[in-house]
């Protein structure tokens, strides 16, 4: 890439659209605000050794048995899945509990997208909890970027899109953007910033679903910017804090 | 459906997401602002007998040969496709030329989505040129609605989304909406209305592409509301004006 040309930034609104994007030599940011990528960020900032994302509950149980002292976690329909020990709430993992441990995690959407990406330059984990850290990382890497929304079972969702928009709003000028999804995400984020982000999300599908499970405190936590300023990065099968 | 329950309204942002939506007993609005659905609307309002949408240039040529006095139309890369007679510009089809004729049309995105929809209650054609007519039709039918954006080769695009947002903004209160795409489209449309719609679209991917082909007048025409207040509807293989 010549010094005069900016790297490209694009936004993928759903895993079902991932095939439209070239991820070669690209940093892919996995976004699942409610709640996988928020939880991964919190867990690593609170001192966990690593998070191992897995696709299924069965795989989670089996890997948990193999790794001594590991913790298995995952939910189905807002409850800890049968056979696992903990859920998918960032509030469940304070430092006193998770420090130096390995978390084996399965989730509905976030881990799925993460496993779909092939041949990228890097896969990192984005959430409002590490928004500025992700922005700084993307700018310092200077590579092409794909912001990948995990969505809800392939359907566009508001909160992942707003996070993508936050990144575009903060550091979009450092990139070449010819992507209507990126522009739309930025506009939506900029519309939202006049008010409390959770208030803005109150009529979204995911808010309705999770508030039905009594998880409003979780969501409030997940939209708080920069509580956990680290960059979780995939290394082999493990997600660790980037150093 | 009980009298107290409103019909559902959803927005599909790309043909690659169509499988996520149930189109049974649903009115599907096909949206391809630049320019298939704008052209179809103009052509029928200007008195064409019908428009026959086909998937390929070869099919267009072959059907044109079968139907005496028909006109074949379609573009590839902004130029009339080899073997066809006319392009995909609404400005090419004034009443004096198209009245009582049959237009056989192939386009990159719009006709493709139209052929993908199965088992709907009806398939109608939406554009800014018939925005209010589509809104009135949807309300008077009182059925579930899917607003289907044709996008650009499956990628989210701004202008189709803005049209979907215009419909949600105008008649969304008559429907039950639990769809983040619909909410996002509405917000984007409402952000855009402070200014000229074409101005708002100036940094969109499609504007860049079509202005490169010298088609700014086409785009200006396509974002003009309510010039052609009819509802084009698919009947068998033909699109006709709904009466």
C-alpha cells in the first residue's frame, strides 16, 4: 500500500453478509455487544489467562473437562445452559473470581462469527467497554479494517451497528470508506449520542428480549464506554489481552 | 388476525437476508431506487401495458423476439447491454414512446430480488416516485409487510434503505414493528429529511458509481417523491398497474 493511500474500512452488518467482504490482510473486529464481546473484554481485563470461544455447549463441557481449573460458561434463552457453570454476563466475572483462570465460553452469535472469519490479519474483540482501545489499536495497526456485527441469528441489530458507528465516528477519517453500511452506522451512532445509549436502545429487539430475562443491569454495563481499556485478540484457539 | 392486533412490518436490508423473513401472507415491496423500481413505476404510469422482469440479457432478447412490438431494456455497467434496445433510465420512457407497449427488462439487482420471493400475498414495486401510493396501498391492504431492499450485489445500500425508512416514517404506526432494520431505516430517513435527499446520498456508493456514468439527472428524478402515483404489482410474469 502506498503511503498516500489510506487503508479501507468497511462494516458487515450480519454474519450472513460476511462472504461479501475480503478479509485477507484485514483486521476484523468481532462485535456482539449484548453480550459476548462485552463479557470477553471484561473477563480479560479482570485478569483471566484467556477465553476459549467454542461453538456448542457440548464442546464447552468437553473442553472444560480437559483443562483443569477452567470455567465453563454459556447461556441459552437467558439462562446458564445445562451442563455449564456460569452465564454470559460480564457482571459474573469480577477480578477476585476470574483472575488467572481460563474461561471456556459458548454464545449464540458472537462466537459463531468469530469462527467464520478466515485468513484475516488479526481478529480482535470490540465492545463499548473497550471502544477507545479498539480505535487506538486500529489506527496504530494501519491495516484494512472490517467491523463485523454478530447480529441476532443473522438479523441486523441496533446495538452492534451503533458500536461500529462509534468506531467510524471516532477514527473513520483515518480510513478510506466506500461502504454504505459504515456511513449508516456512523449516522445512527451520531443520532444516538444526544441521549443515553441504553435509552436509545429501549425499543430495539435485543433490549426487549434481554429485559424480559431481567438483564437490564447487564445491558447498562455493556454500553458503558471504556471501563475495560484492553484489546482482546485471537491467538490460535485462545483470546488473550493484546500486549 | 384479531382486530386488536396490528399487522407486522419488517425491513430486509439485502437479498442475502431474505431467507430470515416469512413472506407467507405478506405483501412484499421490492425496492431498487437506482433504478429498476423507479423505472418500472415511471413506465407503467406513462401507460405501458406491462413490464416483464427477467433475470438475464439472453432471456430478455429471447422474450423480446417472442412478443411483437415489445421493447427490450437493460444495462450492464451503466450502458445498454449488448443485444438490448434501451437502458434502465426512467427518463427514456415518456408517454409518447412507451404507451401501450410491453417492456421486457433485466437489471442487476431489482429483478433478482423479485424472482427470489415465493409465497407472498402480493409483490409490489416501491420507489420515491410512488411513495405515498405504496403507503396508502399497504395501509388499505392491512396485511403483514416486508420492505425488501435490492441492495447492490447483496451489499446494504443507502438509497433503498432510505425509501424503506420513508415508508416506516409515514405509516409505521399502523403496523407492529419489532425489527431493528425498520427502526434504523426510519432513523436514517428522518436524519436525511433536513436536506435535499440527493445531497444526502452524495457520498453513497451508488451515487459515486452512477455519477461516474453521467447519470446524475437520473438519480435526481429517482428521488423525487410522488411523480408517478401508482402501485405496480406482479401478476404472473407481468408487472401491471394495480387498479
